[in-house]
C-alpha cells in the first residue's frame, strides 16, 4: 500500500482522453505515492478527502467546503496558469500551499495573442470569406482602409510573462509598445523596452489593447464600459487572459456601437459560449475556444510540472510556484533553492 495518497477528480482536464498519470508519476517515483481518483462532485470529493496527503486539482471547481474537508493535505497542485477554479482563500486559511504552472505555456499563449492581433488587423477571416463566397473584388478595397502595422501602438494591460513574450514578438513588426501594470516598477517595464503608462493613457493612445490580467477577485469585471469609451474608434481589443476580467456586455456594446473596430478573443465571460452570444455573429471579431496555451507539448509539460510540485512538497520542500506564499514559512517545508529562479516564493 502506498504511503502517500494524492486525491484527484476522475477524468481529464483540458484533454478529451485521460491518458493516465504517467507524466505526473515520473517525479513521484520512489516516494511511495499514488494518485487516487474520486467522483467529480463536491460530495464525492468530500467523502474521499479524509487523510489524503495532496490534491491534484483538475476538472471541476474546488469549493471552500471541499478544502475544509481536507485534514492532512500538504499541497493543492494545479496544471494550469489560472487558479480561479480553486478557493485559494480557503486553502490559505488552512495553511495549504496552492501551486500552478505560471511559466509552462508562455510561448504558446504569446504566439496566439500575436496571431489574433495580426488576423484581426488584416481582417483575415473576412478576407477568407470573400474568396469563398465569390466576392474576390471586395478584398482589396477593404484593406485599403487598414493602416500599415508598422508604427502603430500596442498597449498591454498587465505586463507579466505572457505580455513580455508578446512584446518580443511585436517589436520586429515595428509596433510601439506601452504597458499599464500598477504592481510593477516603472523601471522594470522600461527595461523591457516598453513605455510605462497610466490606464487612461494606454486606452486613449493604443491601436491594439492586449488584456493579460489574471482572474483574481480584484480583477473580475476590471474593464468596463467607460474604459471602452476611451479607446480609439479604430482600436482592436485582444484578450488571451481570462474572460471575467472584462464586462462582456460593455465589450459587446463597444463593438456594436462602433466605439472600437474589432476584437480577437480566446476567452469569454461564460465558457463555452452560449449560442445567443452576440459576439458569435460579429464579422469583426475573431474567436478561439480558450485554447491559446495548447500545443503538442501542452499535456506532457503541465503534467510533469504538477508531478514536480507534488514531489517537492511531499518530500518536505517548498514548491517552485506557490500562489499563496504566505503559508510557506509556517508549513514546515524547507526552502531549498540556492539561487533565485525569478518566480514564486523562492525569488
């Protein structure tokens, strides 16, 4: 019998086929650990929670009731960047570290954001439809109204890892770059070759606005109607972060009333999109199904990262990326990294 039990809801998250836990178990080999599945319901989880050493959070929301039922848990590990499906405050109150994968899918999301920007700017989907529908002659007149990309301005709302990677991709296109992030030193933004700006400055000056706020309680509904009214009528709004950070009704109104020119969205306020969502019928909006992080390495990379975080904590060491680091000093875990890794509590 295994000495350590890791509880997880049955089935896969993100993928459609489970595929087992081979990648996660690579780092756990030799620790005497096993991953045990439970039903994907609140009551099913609570019934299985007693005595488990760790939780692998996937496939469902993890409520305060579920977390309060944990009496021996040392870590709640997530295989995603976002942690909005776990009640982090409840975990913090119980002294349980919550880990995520903040640097595993950065390149993919940055590629996707740049794809949405370019496709929306050059009206790629509309141009494609013109060809397919026999409207060949309409393509050039449309693009004759579109300004040259070089010299336009891209503004970032929040300037974390993904935004910085997008900036690296955008710079060779000749875009001017600016960022609003109240949690970053202006010198740090400037060191990346990006102009620090207030939110109002960014909204009024940017031709493209790229949203990168995480869905923390403070950030939900951050971008409202009065913000869209400050944007240029030619602006294109890009969101590869989290849908709930934007008041979607305000975005829809901005697009319908011509306050902004278009949008490229990987995330929505409610997912999957409801059939009556007006965004689905807008020709100036490009959508993808919250899959900006997906690539051939997505599952192996995130699963191995989950395994490493579980293995670190279950062997008595601090995790690499903890979203509630205030719990670590009193956790009994040992800080082990000899040098800064520029992330998480060990930075």
